C-alpha cells in the first residue's frame, strides 16, 4: 500500500473532518458526533444506513461506490441529514405504511439539498443516488404520496411493504 492510499476508516474520518471544518456545515458537528459510526464487511447493507442515531457504512461501497473524496463527503452528509431531519422518528407513520417508499422519499429530498448546497463540488452524490427534479421544493410526505400513488397505479412507484427489509439493529437496508 502506498503512503498516499487511505483505509476506508481514514477516508471516513477525513470526510468528517472536511465537513465539520467547512463553513457551510459547521452547524452539523454535533449531529456527526451523535451515535456510533461503523464500517461493515458484509453485504447485508449494500451502501449505508442509519437508524436515526447510528450509521453503518459498507466497506466495499465506501471504496468502489465512492471513488472520489467528494462522494465520501456526500455519503456522510446524506446519512447525517437523515439524522438531522430525524427521519426514522418524524416519518415513522410513512415507514410503517411502506418502508422502501418512505426511505426513497427522504432520499430524494436530501439529495436535492446536497446538490443545491454543493454547486462547487465539495460534496457530490455517489453513482446511483436518487435525484428527481420534480421533487424540488416539496416535502418528504408529498414525495412519499407521489411515489406511493405511482406504485398503486403500477407506474414504478413503491409498494414495498410496511415492515421494509430489516438489517442490523432494525435499520432499513439499502441506500438510505
């Protein structure tokens, strides 16, 4: 290993450091320090997820899915914006109705925020991050209702089931 190559743990720590030292995200310092952060080696969680307090990152995804440091920052911001918005708690009723759809609705809203806040490229979304301009300026509940309705109409929306897929410690799996 070259001296310039960082481990996934070091890349994650560097992303945390970069975020809390940037003027636009200093306010997130307490949020990033809240809970436990882990990197796992199994594919039970293909990307990363949070239960609203703790965050788990997939080691392979951190390496292969986030080749650029700006993508690691984007991923860290994404997961911590779930914590900031208290999504698993505030939208618990949506998660009970359709966990996959609720998670997607939160992701759409968060990802547009990250894109808007980082026009300079400080943080970018890893490939596969969901973005849809039709959801700009609307709430998580409105996005959920749109996606859920599309699923009922067979237009590729949600209808993933109320309990969702449970991963470690009750977190919803997938890109969250």
